[in-house]
């Protein structure tokens, strides 16, 4: 059973002008595809591990064979982080303060504006390549975290709710060095309906 590149639920251009179609196409068909290919390569000699989901592998990285541990963390993470990211992007699905996640965010961060500020600061503060996340943590609370490279929050015992990719490949064609501007525009294309689904699924 090989892992496969999941199709996007929208066209590459549909997030414009905030993320351009060319960036989306390269990001999906080259970068994401490459993580999938390398994940399959790493698993080639491990038929028992091929039966597991990437989530299962990343939740138990200490049980992975040493020879492929780093490859699974990087490429398994690269695969599911992107899959998760694509799904929380869509235009015109605004934040809803009355939704479950809306109420929880306001309770935790005092206001939506403050949440946006804290999340942005985390994303800006990722040194080098990585991600910023809103997760449900070990104490069953919302938390904003940063991860390096393709590390998954699942390996830290945290469940992703929302994320932003701040690797340069995610924004460089359009924004060059202006990561802050990319992050500012990211908030205009969050699919809050999907984020609500993620939150409700996690609470079950
Ligand atoms: Mn990426």
C-alpha cells in the first residue's frame, strides 16, 4: 500500500491574489509530491510499516527503526502537514465567533484579534523553515506552537487544528522576503468551516 499525493479540493488559482496559482502548483505537485515519494522510498523494505497510517507512524516515532526514523519524520511529516494545510485553506469562509472553535478561541485568547496577533507572532518567529500551529494540547487546551522543518505536532502528543506553512517555498515567488505580509494575507483564506470540523472531530 503506497502513500499517494491527495488531490486538492480547489484549483491552484482559487486562493489568488493571496497565494498565487504558480506557487500552489509547484508546492503541491513538486514539494508535496516529493515528500510522498521519499516516504514511500523509506518504507520500501518495511512492509509492516506500510500498513500503518502516517499519523500512526508519527505518533510513535520512538518505535520506528533507526535507519528510517529521520526520513519518516521529514517526509511523513511533510506529507501530512501539507495535506492538513491544503484543507484549511479557502476564500470567503470567515471566522465565526459563534462556532465551537470561535467561542473557544475567544475564551482562550481573549479576542479574535489577539489570537491573530499571537498566531502571527509565532509564524513570524519560526527561524528558518517550519510551521506555526493552533493545536489541542496534552492538557486539552488550545495552544499556539511552532515546529521546525516538517516535524508534526502529533509527535509531541498534540492535535492540529489550524496551521501555516512558513517555509520559503510557500510564499517566495509572490512575497520574497516579506513573510509577515504572507502571514497577514493567510488570515483571509482560512477555511473556518474546516477548522471547526477539525476541532469537533478532536473533541470526540
Ligand atoms: Mn510546504
